[in-house]
């Protein structure tokens, strides 16, 4: 049996710049009896392969409804997808892989803490829409004016990156005043920052691993977005082998770095 992720062909129908660094692409052609099926989990991501390329880069599904898939793509100076997304790509055929996801608050959660940079904004926006029942706090490190991007409701703190292509979210998280009661921490951004934050949550805050999800989306050294690695199999195998949470997450980080190479 093949373990390769299912692939689907889609057509770019609309392209809309949302800011200097964020472009919205709306794709269709994914419906049908054997077509694309959303996980329904708000941080789900898909692989995207654009014309003239063979490698996939991973993006959050901002929306999937009416047979249309919306991706809000962060564009950089250079990159596999950037050069393509910055031009008129309407009408182009792309390849989309089946979605994966990891957002899973515990049943007793009363609050959400969402932290991320520009690459995390699509997921944070969709999470806010999906969970209006939870008191939500957002810390967003973005270079653009995106005050209207997030749905109304959460308590939002806007932060500026320390410099282009850099992040200081690890320091920000170390200064958080945590809400009382049971909650869930979700974060995505630069990989080295995420490793530092994960250690802080385990060693200092003492959050159970079931109460947070921290994902590295890109590296400051290259600006490239790492390929997604499903943490589920690594987590189950590590627990079966008697490994500690810290050992398992170290293996997860190593797997992400290897997949980006």
C-alpha cells in the first residue's frame, strides 16, 4: 500500500494582494467524488506545487467552501512559490496534497493563546473563527498593517519583527502572563524560535504536552518554509519506546530540518 499523500489538480481562479507580503489565491476544481476533503481542523495545511517546480511548499488552508480552496501566501524576496505568486498566476494549474492538521485543544479548555508571525496569520484567523466559544488572546508579530485581517473577538497584541526576516517571539512568550484555568497554547513561526519556546513551555511553564502545539514554519537562515512533518507517528513511536517528551520533540525538530534539506 502506498504511503504517498494523495494529490489533486486545481486551477487558480482569483489572486488578491492583501498586503505587501501576503497574497490570497483562490483555487477551484477540487470537488468531485474523489476530490479534496477538508479535515475540518482550523490549522490544516496542504502541500502546494506550482508550475515549473517539483518540490512542494506547505500552506495553511484559510478556507474551503463551495468547492473553492483559499490560501493566503506569504511572499518573500525569493522562493519556489514567491516568484510565481507575485505575477499574474490566474488560470495556472497547480498540485495540492491532502490536508494535515494538529490543532487539538483539550475538552476542558476555557481559553486559547495564539502566537505567531506573518506565516501563522491564516491559521490564527481560521482558529478564531472556529472557536468563538473560547476566550482568545493573540500575539501577532507582523511587518504589515493587518489590523482588519483577524475576525473580531480576540484580545490582540500587534508586535513588529526585530528586523526583516527575523523573529523575537521566544522572548515575547517568556514574558507572557498566563490566564488562569485550563487552556491551550498554539504557536507557529520561525523554527529556532519555536524550539526555544517549546523548551520554555516544558521546563518553565510546565504545560502538559496535550495543552500546546508549537510548529516551525520557516528558518531565519534561509527564509524557506520547511516541509510539514506529521508529529503523530513520531509521538506514538517515542511514547512506545519510553522516551521523554523532550526527547520526542528533539526528534521532531530534527525530522523537520532533514525534510527541509
